[in-house]
């Protein structure tokens, strides 16, 4: 190691702090390296997935990728992909996908995810559940020890009919974990956020760990009025994490 008496002949360059969006882009571009011509691709939703969709569009335009079929996970991604000239289809025509690339709100060391803070969890779960490989892309701020235990929202998509009833049932289910359920609304006008499927979202906030994730998932899905929740258990095959020190891969 250099000491004060042996100074570095080439001082290190000043360290560059990357923004969160730059880290998201690095993870997204790395994931697109998995894409091959002829693949049927699940196109994720959110600010990280947007970089991946942009990159796929760019490679198609340059002729470096050919014969790609994209299955978007939201109306927003559908519009983005259309604007980039990515050929699109749906699960009815392509029930098995080669690869999906999407972001997440939380990732634990076992590759359990929380998704849906962007509101697209139902279509994301349908599309990503139909993929042979699901590559999740995140910046390092998304890493947690236990999903759902971060004190941040765990989204549940519910039908609008008597939503207060369903929200109360959800809250009661996790009373032991100090759960509070809040209807997702727009800050500007207080109106409910409506998903691409015409449903509402209740965000669950836990004061304590919810315990066994599979049991929690099953219990939520058994409630009439619930459409889907944002825990993605055993779905991601690889997580690409971009951090200040480089890229890390977490695989099953
Ligand atoms: C949308 C999602 C997103 O993947 C998740 O919210 C991450 O978003 P971002 O990449 O903008 O941080 O699940 O429903």
C-alpha cells in the first residue's frame, strides 16, 4: 500500500457518484444482454424497466435484435413499446414467454420481491408468471432483509365494490403485525388510483414482520374482493443489482 513516503504515481480519479436513475439504467442494460433475437419478451413497468424497453427498441432499430415479440405489463409500457416500434402481442397468443425483465420495490436475499408501488402488479404477475426466466433489475436501495418488513407499502389490488370492507378484512388478517391498510389515492384530488384493470389498490403497512410469506400470500388471496397482491414469491430467476461498487447478480 502506498504510504506518505511512497505517493501514488497515478492518483485515483475523483470518485463519481452515480444517481439512482443511472444505477437503474446500468441494471437494465445488463439485463438486456440476456435478450436474443426471436424471443418472446415480458416488458416490465416502472422507471427501471423503462430503460430496458428503451434499450430493446434501440437494438431492434439498429438491427442487432430481430423478430422480438413483446408482451407489455401495463398500458404505459404498451404505449412506450409501440412508440419504439417493438412488435407486441399478448398472453392469449403467447402463453409461454422466454424472458421477462422488470423492476421491483423490494428484493430479499431469497429473491422474494415486493412489486406494484407503480400499480401494475396484476399484469406483471400474470406475464412474469408465464416466463421461463424472469430477470429482475434494481438499484441497491431496493435490497431488504425481509420483504414487507421495510415499513413501506405492500400493495394489494382489490375490486372497487365495497372496498372499505375488503380493506378492513386485509387489515384484520395482519392485526398481529400492526398492519394498517390505506386506499391509494391521488395527492392532487384525493380520488382513488385506478389500475389498468379498473381496480383499486390498498397499500398495507406493517409495524412488525408479517411472518411466513407463503401463508400470508395464501391468506390474502383467499379474501373475496382481493384480485392480487404485490408479493412475488419464487418468481424471479435472477436479480441484477446495480450499486456504487458495480453490478451484483443474485440467482436461485
Ligand atoms: C410497478 C412495479 C415496478 O417494477 C416497481 O414499482 C419498481 O419501480 P421503479 O423501477 O420505478 O423503481 O412493480 O408496478
